[in-house]
C-alpha cells in the first residue's frame, strides 16, 4: 500500500491517502492494537 501510493500513483492525493492507510495497517500489525476495534469495544483474544 505504501509503495503503490507513493510510486504508482505519483504521490497524488489518492496516493497519499492510500499510503496513510498502509501506515495505519503496518502499525496495527506491528503493535497488535486496532483503534477501530477499541472504539467498537472489542478486546484482543488472549492465549
């Protein structure tokens, strides 16, 4: 998502939006925390 947003879409507004979504996805995966799930009241599974 990051590469496509910056390189393929030439850093257009849509490309920057796609890159931003890629950053959020990357951070969510690395830290195991999803802001949308927290707002919805979901908690991660334990175990």
